[in-house]
C-alpha cells in the first residue's frame, strides 16, 4: 500500500527546479522547472510562451542528467525562442481596439455602449459585458468556451456520421498543450481554442481524433486513414506549427 501511495505522489506532485536554476537563451534569463511523471519514459523539454522551460523526468530519472540534458539542448531552445518571437503571440492583457484571432482571421475587438449597457463585438459575435475597463480577455475567453462547446460538439457529430465513426462522448476542455485526444472508451476531448483556428484546421484535428477510434496509435496505417479522409492534413499541420503562438500555446 505504501509503495502504491508513493507511486501516485510521484505522478501527481510536480518537482520544481532548485533555487537559482536558470538558463540564458538569446540574452533572456529563463527559469527551468522540473517535474517527475510516473508514466514518462523519456526526458522531455518544452519552452513555454511565458519564458519558462519545463522539463519532464521519468519517475526514477536523474536530476543531474536532466540538468545536463537542458544544457545540451540550448541550441534547440534558442531556435524555439526565435520562432516564438517571430510569431504574433497575443498580449496577456486585452483591451478595446486590439486584434485577436477568431476562426483563423485577425479581427479587432470592439466595445460599444447601448444605453447603460456595454457589449463586446467580434465579427458575428456580440455579447454583454459589465464594463469596458480592465482586462477583457477573461470575458472574451469565457464567451469563446461556450461557443466552442456548442459548435465543436456539433461538428464532431457531423464528421463522425460522415465517416462512419461511433463516438461515446465529446468533451471540450481548456487543455494547455494539446489540441485533442481520444480515449479507449470512445471519448473525444477537444481544446476550446479550436474555435480560433480556420475551419479546415479544426476539422483536421477532429478527424485525427476520430481516426484514433480505428487506430489508437500513430502507425503508418493510422496516417493512411487520416490522409484518406483528410487529404490536406499536412497543410493543417503546417498552419498549427506556424500559428500556435497566436492562440497562446
């Protein structure tokens, strides 16, 4: 029982970096945060848009090796940082007049007053807000999440019907680093941020997960199924690689 408890402690509790563990990337001093994961088989490094480097270690991995691994990947980190800088990463604070990404297009956020009430306008979307003051991002994202739950679930059902796939459940979540996933039980999970990308890209992500209902892996056979159903999937992949920073990834 004690060994089982320790297993789940290692799985759930992140291990933060030792004090003073930083690395300089392109003249930027960035903190390095480490965490162990019981199911991790390899050392994985990610550069976040908040200038934080996150490193995942296997359950019994060496911290010393992890630190050496980060140093050895410095050229790769510098390349990733330059890519992030070149992208149009959205500002943390959102105010009227700023541009946001919606359905694959850059649109201006407008705020108008109607009598004593305020409304936010984004393309074909119009919804009430309490005030035009402060950061409008939480209000906008709250609206987008509701929109995503309605539109993405419907689109999954449409594509599943078109391609003869049986789904058990569709969930729209605030995933931090994944566009979607498929469980063995037939549940499709999607990131609400798919409401921000072009339709052909969100359709590709949905089809990708639907094909996992047939092949729960990334084998050659799986990709053959994806290409058969979605011939332009490489174009969608390229869009995601070039624009993920614009949606906060």
